[in-house]
């Protein structure tokens, strides 16, 4: 095995979930340091492995994705930033990975994610917080070329693992569209998520195959959104 060979991913573990469940209630530096080995072996190690094995298929979606299995690049920090929060808990009780382009404007760009918590795990794609002009570009394109939007969202009208989420405007926008388009059109921002309770898949290497199939399903929509962002207003 060379340095460039991804570490095999064998699934997450119940001990990792127990750590996340306990970290919220036991939120202190002494407790964390006492259990750091669990965090490193049961959470960070599989997270790094998952980034590594997913990096090649994800690069077929966007060759500019950040794919280094490093904290603050593709993997979330366990430490919370408490400077501007009323919640002064030191550690998070969830972990996630993302595939997105390196950018200071990452919240306004679509990206792919996988997240694990004590009670559920999920994956998907979308915006953390799209700006109004980004969504206005999408609405304008839907008005001008609804066939293209139907094409890149065709997966959603079929049997699919995703739910469309994100806050919507209460007032009616635009001229009105068929129901399968209107739900997207009314969003202030959106993301697609596939959520699951902890099960055998989470604890298995088979999770990789499922993620590849489901995330590749979103490739046409991601590339459509990136092309829209590149257009001048």
C-alpha cells in the first residue's frame, strides 16, 4: 500500500456513536482527553477513510473539489467555536465531511455532505445558505428554460432517497409552475438530504457503495447549479 492508496473503510462503530452521545453530557477537556483514543480510532479514522475512498468518484463530479482527509478541509472539527454562541459547550456531538470547492464563499456554493450523530446519519447535497441572487438566477432560468430544470431534477420525481429541505417564501414568487417545480422555485435556499437511523449499513463497508450511487444521482443538478453561479447577473 502506497501513501496515495486510500485507507480501507470498514464502517463506523457503536463505540463511536456512544462517544458522540456522551460528549454532550460530559463536555469537558479532562473527559475528552481521557477518551481521545476512542475519538481518534472510532470517529476520525473512519472519517478519513471515508473521505479517501469517496475522493475518486467525487472528483468525477467536480475535479476542483477539496479531497484531502484533513480537519477543516473535508472533515469537521470536534471543537466548537463558542465566541459568538450562548451555548458554551466545548465539543460537538456530531461529525461530518464535505466535498466542495475551496472558497471563502462556500456557504453560497453547493456542496456534498455526510453527517453522523448519536441518533441518525445522513448524506446529500445543497447550499448551507444560498444568497438571494443565487436563487434568483435559478428562478430566472426555470422561467426561461423549465425543460432543463426538469431534466436535472428528474431523479426527484422518481423513487429516490432524498427529501428537499430548506426555508421557503410564504408569498408566491413568479408566474406559477407545476407542483414538481414550484417546491424548488419557492425556496430561499435548499439542500437534499437522505436521513437514516443507525443501522447495519452504517457499521459496514457497504456504506461506500450506497453513498457513491446516491451522491452520483445528484451530479447533473450540482453541475447545473455551478454553471448558474458562473453566469453574470
